[in-house]
C-alpha cells in the first residue's frame, strides 16, 4: 500500500512539473555557433558582365559563405594587369587568360591556373561585311584594334599561321569603341563571340567574323589563377574557392532561367538588358560546359599549344612539359 501511494505521489509530481514548466518554461541560454569567414579578394579582367556569371551566382546562392569565404570582388583595372595585382598582394585570386599566366611566370611571378572557365575561347575578330575580310589572309594592310590581353596573342598567332608580318598591318590600341568600326576608323576589332554580335545586330550592322578556332588557333579563355605562395600556404582555402566558383557555374548551366533573374543586379548597366543577357548566356555557356571532362579541367596539350604560340612570338622561351605542368593544376576540381 505504501509503495502504491509513493508511486502515485511521484506521478502527481511529474504531472505538476510538466504542467508548471509547460506554462512557465525555463529560458535556457542558446548556444550561438559563429564561424569566422575568411576574406578573399578576386581581381576581374573586365567590368562586371556575364563573363563572370558563375562567380555572381555563387555569391547570390551563398556558395562561398558555405565554404567559409567572404568574397570581395576588386573592380577592373585597365592600368594594371590581373597578374600584377596578385603579385603585389592586392588580390588573392584572379581571372585571366592562360597565356597571361605563362608570360607572368616568365617574368618571375609564380602564378598557377587552378581551373579553365572558358575551355573554348570566345575571342574572335569582327569587320564590316562590305570590307570583305573573310579569311586571315585578308588582314593584310588593315587597321586592327588591339587590347592588352589574350586577344592580341591570338591575333598574332592567326597572322603568323598565314605568314602575315606585324609590318603588314597597322595595330592600333583599342578602347572598346565599336563606333570605330562603324565609322571605319578601324577595319577589324577584337570581340567575344557571345557578346558584340548582339550589339551589331541591334545596330543593323552587317559584319564578318573571323573565328580563330576555325583556323586551328585555340587557347583556353578565362582561367581562375592564384599565386604559388597562397596555394602552398593555404591549400584548403584554394580548394574551397575553386569548388564554390565551379558550383556557381554548374548551377547556372542547370538553371539558366533563374540566372537571368539573379544576375542583373551584379552587372554593369550596359549588360542588364534582358534580350542582351539572354543572348550572352545562350552563346556563352557552351564554351564553359563543353560536355567533355570535368568543368574547369585543363589538359597538357592545350598548354603546349599556348606555349608554342607565345614562343613563336618571342614572348617566352619554348617550355618543357615539366615547366608547363607547374603552371596549372586540376587537383581542386574534384571534391
């Protein structure tokens, strides 16, 4: 009987406790989990445009923050090359052409490419259709706009392939002024195949396009680059940045319509027109996601072609395969 009463008493206490604490819950201190984000600076090689769409998508979707990165994007600097920003410690990562990596390494700047974003190069050369520049040999005697990037490397490689000397043309510094072509101040200008053709079409301007790939001139386009110092010092950070960036590109490839909604706020006003942006993504993504290999994957043969082109232009000595393998790595492309 006493045991039964003791049991009933305990049961009543439990019921009263549940009732009491249900109405007046005890406030327990919450454990706050805070993870410090690592600041990372990225240097672009042009103004904000869909060329960097995967980066912006990764920002918008929080892919960098999920990997512990607080990304800061440095604005385009037309006075200083991307590799110089990395060399001077003004940026941790950069976006630039693989030919620029080889030339920077020749200058003693130990840069490494960690992913090829554009595995097919978008560079091309436009001219007015009525000027009938339809073949590389037609470049002789023409005024050609040049930029200090890989479009010039590709142009000189194209000319060399068809025995055109620098003295056979007039190379003129180009300030991205498409009117110079319309007004015939230049005969040929460098373009990206996914960009300027839309503008020409909107202006009802008939053009011819020389695509270097059609003539065997093919270099990787934009690549993610980093200093050898940072790579050795913090491989985990490099891996996190590369994987978050490629995650952004993969997401865009899989959800292009959502990308059209996300991207405008990140872009320069010139690139926010819906029709323009749609055109760019449609023609750009196949150059990024080629359907071959892993996104961003680089092959020795492509670096050999780049080295041969630069050596032929006396910009670097001819490099051995071991030297080329030191200029890039695929180790961060697979999680």
